[in-house]
C-alpha cells in the first residue's frame, strides 16, 4: 500500500501536466482566454514545479520525507480544488501554480521513500520497477483519461479527478507511510526558490505580452527587466548561501552542464507537439477531447516500447552519439507536422510523426539523464537529478511561451491562417531540437563516453 501511495504521488506530477494539456482548448473557450493567456495553463505549472523542485528535495532531507510527501499532496489537492472551481482565468492559473508547487514538494521524497521502505536487493528492484512503470504510463493514460472526462463531463471534472486522487493518497499515506528515516541538518533556501520562480515567471510574462504590444512596450520591458534582476539575485544568492539550492560546484562538471542545457532544449522541443496538437485537432479539425487524447497517446506507448532499445543504443554509441541521434530524430518527427493540412488523414502523417518524435525523445532522454549523473559523487546524485528535472521544467515553461508567441505573431485570421501560425511555432520547436543536436555534444567532455 505504501508503494501505491508513492507511485500515485509521482503519477499525479505527470498527470497534472498531461490532463490540462488535453483540456486546454475547452478551458480557453469557456473562460475566454486569448492567445497570450492560454499558454499559462501549462507554463505556470511547469515553472512552479521547476522553480521549487530543488527546494522540495532539500525540504524532504531536512523536514522528513513522509511529512513533505503528504504536504505536497495536500498543496496539490488544494490547487486542484481551486482550478476546478475557478470562475476566471486568473484563479485557474493560480490553482495551476499551486498544483505545480505541490508536485515540487511531493516529487523528490517519493523516490527516496522507496529506498527507505524496501530493503536493497530483489524486493527494492521489484518496487522500483512498479514505480517506473506507473510513472512512465501516467502521461499517456492522463492524456486519454483527461480527454474522456472533458468530453463526458467538462474540463472541471479533470481537476476534480486530480483532487480526488491527491486527497485519497494523502489519507492513505498518513496511515501507511513510515514516519522514521534519517534527516539532514541544515536550513532551507526559501529566498533562492522564490527568486528563481519569480524571475522565470516575470521572463515568461514579458515574452507573452510581446505578441500584442511589441518588445519595446513598457508592458514587456518592465517584466523583462524584473526578470533580469530576480535571476541575477538568484545567482548571487546561490554563490553566497551556506547551503544553496543549486550548488555552483555541480555546474562546473561538464557533463552536468551539457545535460542541463539538454534538459531545457529537450522540453522546449517536445512541447511543439504537446502544445499545438490539441489546438490543431480540437480547434481546426473539430475532434473531441477524447479523440485528441487518443491521437497523442502513441507517444507514451512508443516511449515504453523503446526504452530498452534506447539503453542498448546508448551502450553502443555513447552519450554524444545518442544525444545527436535522439534530438535529430525528434526534429524529424516534428517536421512531419509541417506537412499537415486542414484535411490530412491522421494515419498518413500525424501518427508516424508522433512515433518518430517519441522514439527520439526516448533516445535523447536516456542519454541526457546518463550525462546528468556522470562525474558526480554518489551522495550528490539526488541533487544532480533534481537540477536536470528543474532544467526540463524551465524548458517546458519558456518553450511553451515562445512557441505560442511565434504562432500568434505568424498566424492570421481564418483556419488556414491559424494553421500557418501553428506551422511557424512547430518550425521553432524543430529549431530547438536542431540546436540541441549541435550544441549539447560540443559541451560534453571529449571521448566516446
């Protein structure tokens, strides 16, 4: 039962992103969210998650894993309740921010609890296998389930479902999770977490305002200037803090630096599909949310089916070769969406494009996470992994904002004009993938591995 609670917490983190992705077009229509506001449904979750993830890991070590897992689930449940009842776009976005914060608090202690609950050996390996399988399948499952709920009961039902799962996991977890476990002495870098999160949100807000006002407008320049000051403050804070969220010495490891850049570009590329596919399928093709969710579901199936193959390719080609192959394959898969018109049959172009991109994602992700831990002492593997996941969430938030800006700027009135904007945004995502294929291998240390 403890494993079920821990796995549910991890699945909620992923489902919180995927469910809203499927429901996004319907939410936008009902709450009157325009092109500048719509990306925030995804962006604010990713930035709150990424901005507080390192803080969540540190808090779990200092305050206790069980306590932080349950606290994170409660915050996630509160955010889900606010989003479900939100009468305005602003309150919905506030609920999504709380969900992201809850995910950041509950995610780090989940994996650590498995290590403390199950003894090393066969029992822990079995538990880890179940945990990974549930985490890997939750994204595709949430896409389909979110589409089904949105079609049957409306988008608010998707957040009610997340609330129910989080509440149930909290109640059960309070009864079955062990309260013991070693703790680390030290302080929590709350100012550091606040600075990076506020800085990233100011940056994204400035970018999203540029579509309507232009980059020279005060509504754009002021938040961008605030972002520079806040992020500079974060850098200063991390260099001077006794126990920083992101140890500067860690980023001096070349493989970690390369993996961090890869993490940002990985998600900036991947959201090219996740953001535009539901808008295209539901908005331009008239598909229902459940049909849209099923259309994107082959992503999860492909990732699950090719994980073992990707590990073998990594062993054969090494990190550099696998990263180049992975990001190039992602870009090729996204390129298929540039061929999609207003009446293109799904099996002809979209399905193979999703499968190709998803295989590339598996390759790139496998090599990226391998690089994220290479050259890092074992006692710092936790924070090294958290740094990379933080980079991924930053890429998701910034990538969504940039792609939405490009699509809105390049698009024109009418269905054909809207599709042209989506193509421009997709081309930008392809550019992120190509940049990663070129830049990341150059950042890795020389040598096959």
